């Protein structure tokens, strides 16, 4: 069974940092494409970042470029999202997903709250 389990969310003050983790199982993580997608309160899904885990080529939304870093530990089958200089507009549920354009498996999400 394919599983994605996010962790690391929480409440952080503006300008602070968090690192999200996505532990995966049930598929070949080291030869996959993975994404982070977020959903702010009352809004639709917003793509944040993606990476192919074999060549580790990161892509970022303009809204997070320069502040967020996607990475992987292929030995641990884990995807990360390091978030720095957090802003209130980063408040959202963050989802880890397998795939680039049309993810087929999603985690349950982890809440990130940055008060204004």
C-alpha cells in the first residue's frame, strides 16, 4: 500500500522557520516525482514545489522561491520542505503528493499557521 505521512507543521511567528517531512512507503521513492501542495483557509489548492527524486531538480512557485527548499533523503524514503522567512500568507494545510502535474497519491496534510 502506498502511504505518505506528513509531519512538522505547527504555529510559528512571522519570519520563523519550519521543516516539513513526508515519510513514504509502498513505492520506489528514489525514482519518483514528488510535490508539496498547500491549501489556505477558504481557498483552493496551490502548488508549492516539486522534485524528481532521482535527479533532484527542484521547482518552486514564485510565492515561495528563495524562502522554501525542497529536498529528499532517498535512503529514508522521505521528502522535506524547509520553510524560512515565513509569512502570514503561508498559513495553510500542506500536503505531500506523489507526482508532478497530476499527483495520484496524497498525504493527510499538516497544518502550518503563521499569525499576522
